C-alpha cells in the first residue's frame, strides 16, 4: 500500500505541475510516483515537472493499486475480551454426556484460529518487497543513464574523429590537385635542331648538289 504524507494545496499549472507539490497535494509518496512515471517518460528519476494530465494518470494508477490492497485487517489485538473469554462452565453432569465433552474440546480451536491468520505478515512482506523493488529499479535507472551518457560521449568522439580525418584527406587532395595544375601549366622545352658533323662536310655536300667545285679557306 502506498505511503501517504500530510496533504497540502499544490499550485497547478494548466500544462505542467511540479512533481513534489503534486505528490504532497495528493498524499502520494514521491518515490512511488516517479517509479510509476517511468512508464510515461525516460527522465522520471530526474525531472522536476510533468504534464498535468500525465500526473493525474499516474496518481489514478497508484490510487487504484492502493485500494486493491487490504485496508482493514482484523488483528488479534482488536478482538474484544468477550471473544477471548473461555466457554462458561457446564453443569455437573457434563462428564457423563459425550456430546458436551466434544463441545468443550472444540472450544480452544475456535479461540486460537484468529492467531494463525497470515494476513498481517503477508501484507507487511508485500510492502517491504515493494520498497526494495523501488530502490532496485531506481538504481537500475541511474545505472542505465550512466551507461547511456558514456555511450553518447563515445559516439560523439567517434563522429569528431571522422570529421577531422575527412578534413585531413580533403586537405591532401586539394594540395595534390594544385600541384598537378601547376605542373600542367609548365611550358614544354623546344627541341634543338641537329647540326652537321662539320662545316667542310656540309660544303662538300653542297658542291655535289650544285655540281660545282667549291673550296673553303682553311
């Protein structure tokens, strides 16, 4: 059964409401409220406000669960003295009547039967287990959030490494393209004509071509 605290009036916004004020106004344990709120949002353990309609839904669920638990459990302490009084003494002829002896022997069983009821320990045990589960689930949420934060940091770091590496590759490619462009603009050196082996051989070739006898000074 959900623990209840003293009620006070909460300032309710049409769209959202502070969780602490809402729980106090409804008499609901805040930890149990946040546990049930996990069904509606991921940051139930850390958020301070929540939409008003969501808060009403969570409160209705907790109230319905609380009403399902036994409210009035009769304990042996609540029994009146008349219920615990032994049976009145029988007449003197009781030992001679078998039917009276059977009634006398069955009376202690009727008195001891309420003491054997297991309602109180079962309800108490259920509340203890519920509190333990609330703590365990809260620890689970914190552990999951911590792992999620670490994984998000690693993902962002990997994305940054990829961006830096792509920029390095782009810088290299741009530099290589500039060098190729400069090399393409370099003028090609012209080829030099070949000279004859000697001037005398060139004159002799010309003389044969003209059919003249040419002489060169030495």
